[in-house]
C-alpha cells in the first residue's frame, strides 16, 4: 500500500524533523522513498534518530541501541 510522508521543502522538514539545507532534505527524502518500496515505514522518531546520527549528535553505538529498542534484534 502506498504511504505518503509529509515533506515541507519551504520549512526544510520531513515529518516535522528539521534539516539544515534543501540538499540534505532531498537526499534523505530520496533514501526514505527508495526504502519504502522495500517495505520500510518511516516514523518521525526514526527520521530524527537518523538526522541526529548523521550530524554526530548521537554516536553510532547509541544509534544502533535505539534501533534495536525500536525493532528488536
């Protein structure tokens, strides 16, 4: 089933998660869209976690720990 996600290029947000520039937003939106064809169901929490990891706010270890908490091992 097709699912849309809220992308606001004017305010640089995906599902309410703020991006620093349009290029980062579009790259992330494209990656999410590609993975959605494979069955990925994005959430605001997952997008925020990705952004935090990408910009060094969350370490790789914490990123993986949070992913395991969401999806299980």
